[in-house]
C-alpha cells in the first residue's frame, strides 16, 4: 500500500492592485481609446465629469498651418515651390488611377482625368490652375471643369480640390453641414487662421458661439487628404501629439483638442460609497496626468533621435530600437511599447505613427535604416522613366553607398513588401 506524504511548496504570485491595472491600461490607450474609456468611467462615477476639449482659436496643428500658408499663396497668385517639386505618394496615384474608371466613361474624359492626376500635390490638391492644365494638355476649360467635378467625388473627400477652402467645402457638403455660416467662415479662412472669432462673427452676422461651433467641425476635417497615402502615414483622425519648432528647438505637446477635459465634482456627501467614488475619480485623474507626462517624455526622446525626419522625411531615418529609448529614460522596454501603441504625431511634413520611427538596420549593425531604404526605394520608382523602368539590379546600385553594397535580392524583398510591381510590369509604352 503506497505511503501518503505531505509536501509543502512555495509559489510566487504578483498581484496587481486596481490602480496599477488601470495605469497599465490607460498607458496603452491612444487619444481616441482614452476618450472612450473616460466616457465609460464618467457614466459610472458621479464625481467624474468630462468637459469638451479645450478650444484655442489661435492654436492650429502643423498640417493646418502649412495648409493655411498654401491657401494664402494661392490667393496671391503665387505657388509653394517646395510643394510643387515634390510628387505625391505612389499610393495616392495608384488609388485615384483605379477610381478614374468608375467616374469617367469616354476616352476623351480619361485623357483629361490623367492630365489632372499629373497636377496632384502630396496634399491631394491640384498644384496648378485648371486653366493652365487645360491649355497645356489641349482641351477646353469647361471640359476640364466637368471632369474635375467627377474626380472630386473620389474618396477621400477633398482630393482634387483647388484650394484649402474648396477641400473643406467638399467635406462640409459630404457631412451635410455646409450652411450659410459654414460658407461664410470658409470664405474668410485668413481670419479663422488668425483666431479672430469676434471679427469673423461680425462678417457672418451671427453670435460668436456659432462661429466657435463651426470651428469645432472644421477642425475635424482633413486639410490634406492626399497625405494619408504617404509611407507610414497615420490614419485620418485627430493626432495624439503635435510637434512644432520653438525658440530652443522642436517642442512636443499634447493635442489637447483630441482629449476631453477631466473634471472632478465634489458634492458634499456622507455616504461611504460616494466617498469611494470620489477617491476613484481623483485617482483616475492622477493616472491620466501621469499617462500624458510619460507620453510626452517618450515622444520627446524619440523625436530628438529622429529630428531630421521632421524636416527631411523618412529617407533620413536612423536605426533606433525601443531598448535604446528605454535605457535613456530609465524605463522598461514594455513601457515604451505600451506608450507608443497607436500614437500619432502631427508634424510639418504630415502625421506619422511614432512606432514607424523605430527601424532596424539592413544587413546588421552599421547598415542603413530599413525605413529609410523603403522611402528611398519609393522615391526612385516614383521618379523613374516609365518607358525604361529601373530593374532590381539598377535599384540596388542606386541605393548602395560606398562600402555598403546592397544586394539585388534585398531590393526585390523590399519592393515586394511595398507591393511595387517588377520592372516589366511598370513599363509604359507611348
């Protein structure tokens, strides 16, 4: 008969209290997810209230600032030479080219449509006056206007607009909010950009509150719908962060218009349940504050290392790992990963994911950043002569640097990842 014995064993178990669990969860949320979570908590806690996002008419995100500048230059008859020298992303061109077959029917209309496609800027706007495009291509302005109206029905709304005002007008019409007040505000974008709400209200002959309501709607629009097709571009929504140049360099700030204002209501009560709810509301407010501070610290460290990307684009990306940032900030690498999950930053060249700025070197330590390689590959294909497209070997030679040759098979791998067809399929005749 087997003997019965007693054994003692020790097990270690880490128990997370409610506050720590909430902190981890909140740290993992982007602005949209955090807003939804706070709305749920406010519905359950009588001491927690959410006010509307702060609205400062004088503060605009970088993509709006450049859009206003382009609008002003268009009104004065001049053009943004820097924007005109850039070409739109391959994704934008491929998208509108596919959609053309759905909006035009005749060969003559297709020729007009493709002439207009060639005038697209990275923002998705037309970079040249319609009359100039028509004259150069040899068709009438009326015909160009008719085809343009059809192209402006292509998603995302605002593509093929001739100005910021028309881009916003198309989006307002789509949302069924293009009323006389909206029309008046869009007719005075210079006053709107300056944040002079009182003057704008006088122009529109309405109370200032109506103009502020219109401003909230306009800020939810996308001033550069074509930019979402750029490499590693963030989805169209309110970005979590904004970066702008200050007196001492680049400054990262929270996009306050994307976050609700967390408020605590302290109605006097003796009920122990309400006392616990008040404590929970204050603790959640503290957790959100800590989340925002951590996000700013991490983002500042990331963008400091990739500072050149803000002005020169992804072609100058440097190899960077999350462990490097974690070590510099004395944080765990998992904290970095949670903090940047789904977080986007609005920069002068467009809105990008923070995670896209982490990139490994190609071919081991000392190699070019893989993200920079992808960006350079896209540019070479975008600018190539379609009658004689570049082979994978030619692309490898163009992307190689002294002492760091790039193999043809590496180019083929990245070309496939970017869904770029091989040279024989990119070739165009005539």
